[in-house]
């Protein structure tokens, strides 16, 4: 089927108590792996690209790959701009055909975050595309931007309510102790903040930085209202390890299809596991 937006997909997840997996991609093989996994278990799925990835290959390239695979699939697939760092990049993604946009103003002062989000929402909604915003600073490294643990901030539930109401965002990412990249220790999520935010905010809520969060904590967060869970680092790691293992066994190989296939298989296996954890199997 053709690409769909994330709005109805996430509202359904919110109503039925599961979360949709949002998986970051870096190449064709990861796109194939993620959609193949979703097709196998009949789950809705979100494919994402970050600004850093879009410097490697542009929005048109990723739209072309994702839409081509999605057209042959029977499950809902959305293409999402993850951590859009400017209004201009959001506009470029929309022109290419992205069906979901994130504008990340979480590093800005509150009023500036509201202003850039409102501007992006007006543009995207005019094209029928939903927008994800963020309040609270998620730690760790995302592309070239790094937030140290001492700089990480939690979402204020009351502020989240005001932000959602004033901006008109369709989706809200929260900071509850989650971080991008692999965790140095066991992450300590503030489920109390999540619960308070869920009680005050009506739009679907997103958990970023889920790579390395224990499955039981992801399940608990989903039970408390998380409707979208982002995975990036674990997928990159799985793909790279598969390729490295193949090359170590056959260092003379020169056909990229051979080792990229192993990376693709590893990503698919990981995505299948994450979909079980998110309870989205059979929800397409």
C-alpha cells in the first residue's frame, strides 16, 4: 500500500494499548529488513531518518526507497523525519513526500520551542501531515549533537500540557531519563513523570532512545501510554556486526550483496523481537 501518516496509526495504538515501532534506517537493506519484519507479523511500522542520515543521502532518496518497498507491502508504513532540526529541513522532507514530521526544539527556551513548532505545524497540517514535537531534553548523542547527563532535563507535565495545547502538535516526545545511543548503565526511567504527562496530554506520546532499555521497562512504558518507541543505535549495531562477522570469515569477498544480506537479516531479526515487546504484532 502507499505510505500512510502516523496520526491514525498512533491514535489506534493509543486506544488499544500498544506501541508502534519507529526504526531509523541508514541504507536500502535496513528499509527492506524493517518492512519485511512488519509484513511477516502484520504490524504497522514507522521508518525514520535523522538530519545526519539525510546528509549522507537526501530526502528524495529515502522517500524513493521506502515508498517503493511500502507499495508492495500490505501493512501500514509511515516515513518520518526524526529530530528535524529546522523548519527548512521539515519543508524539504514534506516536499519529498514524508508522511510524518518531527520538529525538535527541545534544546531551545520554551517560548522559542513553541514558536518553531507552531510554524512547522501550520506548514505540515496544510499538507495533511502530522507533527511530532519534543519537550524535555533526551540525553546521549543524536547525530552530531550530544547532551551530557548533567544537561539532560525531564519533561514537566504541566509544561507539556501547555506546549501541546499551544502548538497543536499531533505527537509528543518526552524526556523521562531516556537517552540516545547505548546506555553506560541500566537506565532509570521516571515512570511517574510519564504517568502524570499522560494524564494531562491527550495526544500520543513517544519514547526516544529505546536502544538498550530493558524489554520489561519498554513494556511498562507502553502500558502507561507510550504509543511510539524509537530504535536506532541497536539497529546500526546489529547491521554492522553482521557485516563484520561475514568479512572476518571471508575477507576476500568483493560482492557487497553477500555481506549486506547478513546485515539485513540481523536487522530483521531484531525488529521482529522489538515488535513482540511493543505488542504491535497483528495490529496492522
